[in-house]
């Protein structure tokens, strides 16, 4: 995975730094942009550079750039054109990453999460008012970043198509967050409602990333960006399903996850929702009681929950994940055309295969 | 004023309703859009239509439309072309109003303000997490609204110019809010720092409104939108200065303001800041002490403050307001050209004259 995610990491970081530096020109507003740099993992709370930058995986911008490369190859672009389109895609990749991070800043406040990548969340350092405002600023900056693609030769019409897609995607993200908060306050979330929610909250931005990359890479094609849109959608759903599976059945070795971690925090994820709909009535009642109790689940509760989920949800969730991964691979094959042997095709297939591992027993 | 603000009110409201209706298509997310309609003053907290809609003044979208009309006349457009450009400007006017309202939703949370236009603020009805998220959604919707101008014949290049201006303006708004919150935590805000803050927080969006209107109205001109930009900037500064003057010296008759209201709430506005910089040292110390005290100012404190501000700040603030109003009228004259006798020119001049009233002794 490091090969797939690492390939464009320096390009993406330089582009993000260029976007922030372009806005951060006035000493009066320096701490406002400093808060953004803190959230992005570049500086500490005193705005001093971190010895070990704490940037996230940069998955979404990598999806933009790999999709761009794949689409350019699939459309038969020569090497010079491929490089031009990669250069045009960089500001769009930065825009997607900034949208993702603006939503994280606000989600952390909305969900009361105090840690982000192992560091205090922005609102815990500077307070909620500043964090709301800095998130808004990052949202505006994301939109500004995109227009640099036009300066690099993307046509005005294509740029509007992409900006409009990004706007609609942001609205989907907010709808997803609305549904997530509404679900928390409700007792009858069905698997279908949950899948609708993660389609908006997680898959929409991945779909936008691959669509934007595909559109810049193959501007004259409709089929290639459309296939990459399907790919991004399936990948995004699979990505969240994998997260939900690992939140319950992760081995200790798997990064950042502890076994049954989501159960200990009483997170309502796909395996739990499936069990609430399909476990025997007595188990459903006990599961609900454990989740509703004011105290944390005991070790005995956890063992019991693991047993119920193993019997009712594990195989079903793995099958759901496998189906999305298969859909992603199929869409990818459609997008590839003659580029199926390219580095980009291989990288994106490897990404799906990595996510699919959690689908195995 | 009602003639100036009322002229396009129905057009603006229909356009805003069209934008919301276009997004609000799924029963699952209806309450998310219902919250937006509540904030916009169309429905109550149960999403039932209000008998008396509580929309604000709709000043900013009116500025877009009057500026468009003025620019079209100034550029010599015929009546058919003027109507076409008005039609193109409507989505942009809606976008500007939605940006303004998204910022109000978030400002109310950030400032802890519980009332907005005499009704409970969105966050007081649905809680902070929902209000942050609904504000984000309105921000995204503002951006989406703008693209309808392209469907109505605005060129893609012009649309990108306007979108980019709106994005940069949103960043200015956030910078202004950052400076406002930073000033609250500080003891040494100078008049210059305050003017810099209101330039970002208030004037930037008015400037964007008149520039956007001018660009759509006179797409082939650089001089007309540039003059209208200057007009919007001066008008925005004047607008805030008037608000600050009326916050202290309003007669009871003036809408929504009570005499010394800003002093009772210990708001740090231009007259106070000027006095903190220029009153005799003893008065500065006592003013600071009253503002820092944990209790509300007594009637004697208010009488004292009014006396100090009358002596040190009233004339200066009125002169500042008069200067901005004069700058606005000059810029307007430049923008008008042969259209100086038009309805639009008259309306915009009347708006400045209305704001300038507070500059009189």
C-alpha cells in the first residue's frame, strides 16, 4: 500500500503547501492559517514545524492523481500530455483533500471527538468558535484551489463541471452527516438506511475524487470518467465496510484498530445494525440493552456481542464487502481499456485488493 | 428604502426557493433542508410555513440586481439584453444571500447569540452539531446556485471569475471573523485594526455583491465592475459604521436599536475603540474598567460612557461615515456613465443617502 499511497505524496504535500501559502499573506491572519496547518499535521499548537509531520494517508488526492493517470493512458494520451494533465490534476487533488479535512474539523466538533490522528483535535486546542470558523475557511480555500487547474490549461467548461461536482459532493457529505446524527438519535436504523448514509458521507467524496481525476485525464471521454465514478463509489462503500469490519474483528497487528474497539465504544456500525435487524429476538433485545446502558460494556458483554455478531453478521458483512470490491474491480476494468497493464491500473487494483483482505474469513 | 429593497424581493425569494427545492428531493434529508428554510424565515421549527415570513432585508442580493441593472444600462445594453442579464444575475444574487446566511448560522454559534431576527437561532432549536452541519450545507448550496447563471447564458469564463471572487470573499469573511474573535480576546484594538476587520467581515461581501452584479450586467467592461467594486466596498464600510453609530446614538424610533444598546451589551464598536485610543488617560482607564467588569454597566456608567464618547468619538465617527458615503457616491458616479438618470442609479444613490443620515449631527 505504501507504494500506491506514497507515489504522489510529495507532489500532493507541495501542492497543499502552495495553496495555503497563497492565502496566508498577512501577519494579522497568520494564526488563522496556522490552525489549518496544525490540523493538516504540519505544525504544532505553537505553529512550529513538526519534526515528524502527521499528515493523514492522503488517500483521496492519491485517487485523483492515479485516476487521472489511468484515464490519460486509457484515452491514448502521449507522455507529454499525460504530464500536463497530471499537473492540471494537482490543484484538484489538493481541493479534494481540503474538502475532506474541512469536514473532519467540523465532524470532530459535532461528534465531540477530542483526538485526530493521535493529536488534540483543533477545537480542543483553540475552542469551538475558532474551529468552526477555521473549518469554513478551509472549505473556501478548497474551492479556490480548484481554479488553479484552469491556469494550468484545463478548459473553463470542464472546470465548471468539476466545481459543480465538488459542490454537489459537499452537499452530499453534509446530508450524510445529517443522516448519521439523525441515526444516533433513532433506534431503528436498517442496513439500507446505513448504506444510504455511508454512500453520502464516505463514498461520495471518493467517487468525486476518481471522477475528477478521470475527467482531467480524459477530457474528451464520457465513458472513462463514468467508469471511474462507479469505481470510486464502490471503493468508497468498500472502504467504510472494511473499517466497520476491522472495528470489530481487527487483529492486534492491524493499524490503529483493537479487537472489538467499536463495540467497547458502542459505535453503531454495519455488523451491529445487521444484527439488530436479523439476530434472534432475545439477542436483539440484549444487544439493544447493552448499547443503551449508560455504563461501558463489561468484558462479558463484549464476549457475548462478539458471539452474536459472529453468528449473524460476520459472513454477511464480508459478503457485502466482497461484492463492493468485485464491483470496483469490474468498473476499473471498464475504465482501463488498453491501459490495463499500466502502473495506474495496477496501483488501483492493488488498492482494491488491500481493502478486500478484510472480506476473507 | 422599502422601494429600493422591495423592488426585487419577490424575484429573490422565488430564486432562493428554486435553489432549495432543487436540492431538497429526498424525504430522508427533508429536515436538513427544513432547518435551512427555518433559518431563512420561511417555516417554523416544525417546518410549517410562517403566516408572516421572517426573511431579512435581502440587501445583498438587491445590491447584485441593482448593480447588474445599472451596469447593463451604463454599457448601453438594450431592453431585451438588460432582461437577459437580470435573469442571469438572479442565481448569483441567491448565491450571495446564501453565503451571507451560512455565515450568520455559524456566527450565531461562535458568538453565542441566541436570537436571530427575533426568533431562536438555529443552534438553539436543533443544537450546535446540526447547526454547524446545516451551515456547511448552505455554504455548498450557495456555490451550486451560482452555476445556474451559466445555464442562463453567462459565459463559462465569466462564471469562473465570479465563483473565484465569491470563494475569495468567503475566505475574507472567515478572516474577518477570526480577527473579530481575536480582538475580543485582546485589549489593544486600534481603529485601524477595527476597520481592517470590518473590511473583511462586512464590506467584502457587499463589494462582491456589487462586483458580481456589475460583471454580469456589463460583461465586456472592466471599468464598470471595477467602479461598482469600489462602490460596494465604501458602502459596506459605511453600513457597519452606521450600525455602530446607531448602536450608541439611535433614537428610539430607529428600527431595532435602542439608545446606548451596544454600551449596555459592552460591544466593542468603532466609537468605543476610538475613545480607547484618543480619550484623556483617566477616561480611557475608566472606560476599560467598565468594559472589563463582570457585571453589566449601571445607568450611571452608561451616562458617563455616553458623555465620554460624545466628546471624543461622535464627531469623528460621523466624519468617517460621511467620508465613506462620499466615496460611495463618487464611485457610483464613475460606474453610471450615461446611466446616471436611470432607476438603478437613483436607487443606489438613495441607498447611500439613507445610510448617510446617521452621519448628521
